């Protein structure tokens, strides 16, 4: 029996390698219950003017929800939506693209092309690239921006000092032709400036650190230097204890990650002092083939979403008790997962995986052969395209924003908090909105309303698929297996008390107002039981019954 544990260890070790190379818990039922109780208390006190939110929306003859009356839509308030991803590593990061930068510093051209193609295939408007200081600090911006004159790219900025690259993405079977702006940034220790306009001093590159291990003066100096170069300052890996909420408040960061895919992987393998979840590791078996039996490969993230680390979300609430810092998600894609032949000849666990070959044939085969894990669709587990399509941020920018001002407009939106966090693999949250009415003025996310003003909100009208997804919007309206959605209104206060849910709204396509009679910062979180994905999860259909975080808004302050 002693040796019987070794195959498990080998599979877990392989998973650890997966995660360790890929990048730099479950929700508490008691907390959920407490939040629901708080919402019920708020409703009982009459602190909301919402109608019964459990009532099904009016629908058209085809069953599509009709948008309920409410605040003018963002487009009617002078805004346009944009989509962006923050925290992306290209071939200029020392550990990205399978670590294939040679001794002369030449980046992997094949990986650079895959990177470019994936950015276009993900329908992004702006890509905030964040390579590690090694080796991005060694290259001119023209190269870091992936500029290709032969493909019709246009550098934006003064001659010899480009700040962005405009790529005209061609049309494909999945996405229309569209413009894309690529920017330069970097990730050091919890320090991630995005949208740099020029390089900064080496001490602020390699030495960049926002953690509590350095003095506040040092952290502030890093932030000041990067802001002087035009950057938005993001805290990467907010879930880690080595950077405190107080440090984020005092150092002057603009935004922080409330979710990071790499951090989520760590919860599965027992990183950050947790216990490994072997069952989650072994479920990778289903995604390795054969194609006809495999879940839709992009849903591999579903296996661990119910275990996403809550520490970052909780820390964000702690920060909001003192000041506004914008919430966003960190993709943290590196495209570098490559396994050793743990179970093969001469491997660390040679021969010990054989007892598991019948139950986990694809996984054992992978660990015997080693190499790049390929999913049932023939693409790698951590391909740029797959990872970039799973999560993103939506921003509100002026409808009159010109192309040459779009990067700065996106930075301003993220700095000001005019953005949603979206877990895209669950679907697009159509017509989701939060705004406050103060007299005859509309106050957007990141703004400040007065005590007694009303918050106006819309829950998503529906979840609709991106063009590359296999399901249809109608799947979300299957009465035999209905998708369930609930929207939570959170309030954070400066009195040191934990953030609380003050109201809950059930269902798609609901409009409501909430009279804010207490000071604090109010934001929305939408949670979903994604039963529309059950047919595409195949043997892992049980994950369609697990409630997941879908959308998070940024707050409106009331004072």
C-alpha cells in the first residue's frame, strides 16, 4: 500500500509543474447564508424600492426577454463598451512561450505569431501586455508592441517613441475584422504598471516591489516612477498575504486583481498552504480526448472555478473601506505548460503510474510521453487563444473616443472604476448596468452619490455566447434545466465591519432601484448556476449545477 500512493503523487507533481510553469477555495456556505439573511433584513426594513425580483421577466413570442424599463442604457448616456485583458505574457517574458528565448535574447517567432493571432481572435479592443522585466526591459518598444509593418500595423505616438501598436485584425470564421491596440507593461513583485509610454529606470523594473517586505517609501517610489511614464498601476496577485490591504491603500495603486487564473490553479494543487484536491487534478483526463467524448475544451476552467481564492475579493472589500481601488481580473497567460515524462523510461515515477492506466488512460499516456498537453481540439491546454477568451474586463469609454486616444481612455476608465469583471466562458452579460441618480444627473461606477440618492441597476438581460462558443442563447432558457441567476448588492463601509450584502435580486432581465440611506461603497456581483453548459461538459455535467461568480461591477460611493 505504501507504493500505491506514488502514482497519485506523480500525477499531483505533474499538476504542480503545470501550475508552477503557467504563471508567476470554495465559497463558504455559512457566508452565503449570512449574505442572504442580510438581504432579507434589508428588504424587511423597506430600504429598497425594487419590485419582487423573483418574478420571471416578460418575454417575446420567441421567448427572448424584453428589456425592462429603467435608467437610460450606457450607450444612451454617451458611452461605448470596450473589452480588454490585463496581465498577459508574450515571448519577451523569460518564462513564457515555453521559456524559448535564446542566449542572444531572440524571442520565439512562432509564439509571437500565435500571440498576435490570439489577441485578434479574442475580439479585444486593447491588450495590456505585462511581460516580466527579464527580458522585456532589454527590448525597444517597437519590438515589445509586436509591430509588423509587413502586416499593415501602425505605431501610435511620437516618431521613435511609440506607445501603442494599432493592428487591423482580419476577419475570420469566428470574429469580424476589427482594430486592436497593443500596449507595453510589466509584472514585477505585486507591481504591474500597464500602458507604459517608455521604459523606466532599472531599479523600478527588476526591483519593482509593492509587497509589505519593502518600505512604503520604496513602494511609493516605484509607483511614482511608473505613473510618470504614463502607466496605470495594478496590484498583481492580490490574493497573496504578502501584500496587505493597507499597503495597497497607502502605495497609491489604481487597480487590483480580484481573480487570477494562475492563483486559481494553486488552490487545486494545494498552493498557499492549502490541501491538494486530487479529484480536480484527475478530471483533466476528460479533456485530453477523444474529441467525441471530451467536454468543450475551453470549459477546463470550470473544474476549478468553484475553488477560486476568495482572499483577493475579500481584500478588495478591505481596501474599499478606505478608498476606491478598481477591481479587475488578471489572465496571467504564459503559454508555457510542458511536462516531463514522469512515468516514462527514466522518469521520476517510472512504472508507478501503470495501475491507473485503465481509469485515466489519457492522463497516464501524457505523463509517460511528456511534452505539451494537447486538448481534444488539438490545441494546447494553455494556448493564448483559449486563455484570453475565458475572462476579461468590460470598460465604458466616451462614444466619441478616437483610435489614437483609446489607450488613455481605457486607462482612465480602469482608473476611475468604469468597468465590469466578466467570466466570459459562462456567457456575455447583455445590458448589465449600475448607475446612481442624483438630482437630474447620472453617476457612473467609480463616482460619488449623496445619501438618499437611488442606485439604478439592471440584472443581465440574458447570457449570450461569443461566436466561437458551441451553445446558443436559447439554451439558457431551457425550462427543463433552467439557468439560475442572482445579483447581490454589496456595501462596504469605513467602520471596520466586513462588507455585507444588502439586497439580492433573482433572475435575468430585472430592473430595480435601491435608496441608499447609508454611507458606503456599493457594487454588484452576479452569480450563476450555468446549466446551459451541461451538454458541453459531457461526463463532467455536475459542474453545471455549481454556482459560479459571473460578473462583478465596480462601486459607486455614497456619502
